C-alpha cells in the first residue's frame, strides 16, 4: 500500500515531466474530496451483511482482484457523487436571484 501511495503521488505531482500537471483531475484528489463518502461506503460493503459470505474465504490472488474491483467501484461512486453535487450546486446558483 505504501508503494501504491508513492506511485499515485508521483502520478499527481509529475516531478520529472516537462508538461504541466492537471490538478483539476486526479484519482487521488477525487478520493480526497470524497473521503468521508468513500469511507462510509467502504464500511458498509467491507463489513456489512452483503459481503458476509466472502469474509475470510478468498484466496490471496482473488483478494487482490477484489481489491482492484472494489477500488474501481469506489472511485466510480465518488465521481458519481461529485457530479450529482455539482449539478445541485449549479441548479441552486441558477435559481438564486442575484
């Protein structure tokens, strides 16, 4: 996990790249903005009743696959939440008189 975090940091910062980085979009920034939401979903899925049949039953290789799929699903949920919130904010600004 420590190596993965280091790789993500290098991806976001791009210290050796001549091209400017795009701080507006990054998986790490998206997870940071939605950390409480992601944590809430993680607790419900990882420890909840829906995944109880999988608890302590996956071999190590399948655990890595499940981790990758779970991370992708959480990222998708975080992106969806951000889009919904942006839509609410845009609608609220459009309705609010100046």
